[in-house]
């Protein structure tokens, strides 16, 4: 199988996460994205999808500060 020659942008990659979840009938997107910029892209992708999906972000406790500006519920495991 030939490799892709073009490179996808970060926004295109994140959009594929959302589309993959929808195509599989999932209501939850699980990700380990830590960059707040990625979260803005992901939130916009979720809005464009027009389907209510839940977002589960896995991170280390020291990375929790990255998400303080967002209204996310935090669960410590």
C-alpha cells in the first residue's frame, strides 16, 4: 500500500477523530490531547458535526492546569 504524500493539518487530523467516532456509532471521543489549541479545534469540530458527543481527555495530574479555562468536569483516577 503506498504511503500518503500529502500531510494533514492538525485540524484535519482532529476532524478525523470526530468523524471516526460518528461513523462507528460512538457517543464518546477519547483523546490524550494536551494542547489547549487542539481543544479549541476539537470543540469546533464537535459543533460542526451536529451530533452531541462526549469528550474524555486522558492526562496526568500535572497537566490539569491546561484545562482550567474550559468548563470540563474533572475525574481523577
